[in-house]
């Protein structure tokens, strides 16, 4: 069984994000970048399935500029067998990424696509669902447990009311939630081994995909600073402030 795992290069989750002075986007100059945490969970899950003997090959995929090779090498250090970089300098929106992944699914014919439920930079939570729609594959989102047996996958997913278990016929698309697993620590020997693993580079035009942005960002702004709390003498004052000042009741 072959598994495709898309990974995205994003601003590291420990970094305090700054908005550009002109409001056109987030400042990423001299900022530490790393693999999207949800994608790291996806890679770990694919590698665990391989270690169980369910999966034979794990392919990591990234879409972006040449620096995304670092993210793919990290995925291969975790345990992916090879990597594919779809190299482009264009701003990639979820639909464009889904179309690129659809082209790779057609080419590689994986039985399973596991990806993070969302990226921590745009929080779109769209790519997995769009890929499933474009490729006409069954999908299970927000997975907190995955079991694969034969041509079936059983996925426990987190919903508002608790947990929901769904059964999928492979091939299928699964998006990972935080509680699915805890990614392993990448060791130096595995980092060195990853440098020797196969990494192929293709262009969007090679896949016949138009990645031109469909959406335009008008403005990016930081959230307003939170005001200090106050003490009120009684319940009546609290209700009055909630109703007339905060306007939440």
C-alpha cells in the first residue's frame, strides 16, 4: 500500500507572528520556518502504519518554493521513503494545492492520502476536503484514531458532540487532528539518512495545473490589544456593563 502525505512549510508555531507595516501580509523575513504541526502528525501516522506492515511506501509532497525541500527532508527523517516538491514561486491557495495533489494522486495512485486538517498560517481547513472532492474519494476529517485493514479504513473523528467512527473504502483521504499521535523526535542519524533519499522536483505546468490565485487579500491586521479587566461592586453593575458596554447580552 502506498500513502501520500502532503506537508507545508509554515512559520514555526513558537514564533510571535508580526504583520507587515503596509498590511499586505505576515512578515516572514528572518523568521524560523518549520513543518506545519498537523502535517507532522500526518507523517508520523503514515510511518506508524508502515511500521505495522500495513503500508509499503510513504511519499511526502510539498508545494512551494525551493526552501520547501527542507520540510520534505524533515518528513523523510521522520520516516517517509521519498519526497516530491512541486516548485513554484506563486502564492498557493487551498484550491491550487488541492489541484496539484489531485494530479499527483492520478500519477502515483496511492491507496491513502493523509494530511493535516489545516495549516497554522492560514487556518483554511480546506485542502483535504477539496482534494477528496476533486479526486472523487471518500474522506474522514479531524481523525483522532486510524485503523487500516485490507481495503478498509476505520477512522474515529472528533465532532462537537464527542466522537464519531466512520468506515472508508480505500483509496481515501484522511485529515489529522492533534490527538491522533505525538510525532517522534527526529534523530541526527535519521537526518543524515534523509539527505540520501530520493527527492523529485516538478513544476505545476508539468502537472497541467493552473495555480493562479482566485482570491485577493485586501488587508491583514493584528487583533486588537486586550483591555485590562475591572472589578464591579455587584451583580446589577455586571449585568449593566455586559448589556450596555460589552453588548454581549
